[in-house]
């Protein structure tokens, strides 16, 4: 996924992220990539470790925030920089995976993202394309 | 944690401190916030509460979800209080190895970004209310019953941490009639 300025919007002292895709899951992946791209240059990350998790949520907007916050929590717990993401929805069960590396001194750190918020939260489909966005706390 | 030096005392109750070199902060607050925002957003929707912004997710304070959130938040506060005790102990141990006769006394310990049930004057009447402080800490003025004896006549110590470009400040809380923010002060510059 190529992240551009179109994946972000300004919001006071925080940053808005926008994920887009042909499917709901693709938009979630795009948003996760945009979020972690704030933390470091992901093109220089060659994944060596992976994480998995799952959660139940019927509301797609709350699922989006839960997805992002689960990634941040897992990454912080294991000191990881995640760069590749996958998510599958089966009814109200969401299964997520991500791959990345343990932070190293030679990886230049960007902006620390503390969590996804419900501010400006929106997950919608228009013209066959899905868009998922929210403001992240930095 | 930062190590600073008193640069200037403008009043016997407060002082300007040289800028800190670094500050380290940690806590469970953010995780608790993330978890309960989703829960309370659902409750608000079920109750038909219109939210101009989803981030204003809420539930009646006496509801099951409201009480669970208060409990979780209080647990987080307790955790950070214990955490700061440990940090203080480790700091004293570190200093003992370098400056053996150093005396590191806790001036005051207060948490920020919390919700506390307190008694305040509202329209001249004392009322128990929940005060949610964001980017702020409690700053009781002189003679407040919750203050320890050593600060009864002065008011609660208020530490406002600076950043790389400013100094820090040690102040004292004002009496309620002078403070129009329910005895609150900012927690940083």
C-alpha cells in the first residue's frame, strides 16, 4: 500500500488518518499502514515477527477504532514497529494480523501515536469504495 | 522524571525552576480511556444520547457502565500512585550512589487527567460534584480540609512542569473564591 498525503488530514494538535480500499477490510489495512507510517519510514522495514489477535464487534466504526488500538497496544507491548497488516471479518468476529520488527536504534523515529480516538470517526462506502477515518492521538 | 535547580523565588510560596532536561511519563489512563470510550459510545447510542462528536461518549454515572469506568479509572490512579512511589525509591537509591547525603523529600503527590468527586461551591451552595480535569491537576487553596497539616496555611503545592524551552514552576493553590476552575491548575507548560 502506498501512503500519500491523501491518507491524512489536520486536526488541532493531533492527526487524522484516512484508509481507502475496494473492500471494508482493505480500508482498515490502508488506515493501519497510514498510522504506522507516521511512526517511521515503513519502506525500510523488512518484517521479521508477527502478531495475531481477534475481537468481536458489530459496529464497523467501533471495530475500526478497536482494530487500530489493538495494533498499537500489541506493538507497544512487544516494542514493535509494524509495517504489514491483514484483517478478516466473519460476521461480528474480526481476525487481525500484522508483521514488523522490533524497534532498533538505526530506525529513525517519527511521530508517536498513542491511540485512535472516536473524533471524526467515519467508516462508509461510496461509489464502490470504502473509506475509514478517525483522528489519532499523537 | 526531571532534575532541576531553583532559579528564582518570587514569593515564599512559589518558585521558577530551570528547564528540565527530560520528562518521563507512564500510566494506564490511555488504555482505560480507549477501552471505555468504545463501551460508553455503545451505551450512549442505546440510550439515544446525541453526541456532537463520538469522542464525547458517555453514560449515566450511576449506571453499571458508568460505575465500571469510575472503578477502572480509580484503579489506574492507584497504579500510578504506587508507580511513583517506586520511582521515588529508585531515584533515592540512584542518588545515594552519587550524592550520599542527599535528602530527597516528596513535596506533594498529585495525579492529573482524572475525574474526582469533590465538594465545591456552586451558586453559594456546597455541592458534591464530579470534576473531570484534562491537562490539569487539582490545586486546593489554603485551609481546604483535604490538605495535609504542613500545607494548611499555604495551599496545595502545584508543580507545573516545563519543556525544553521554558522553566518549570512550583506554585500554591488559591482559595476557592479566587479560583474559578474548581481549584484546578494546568499540569504543564
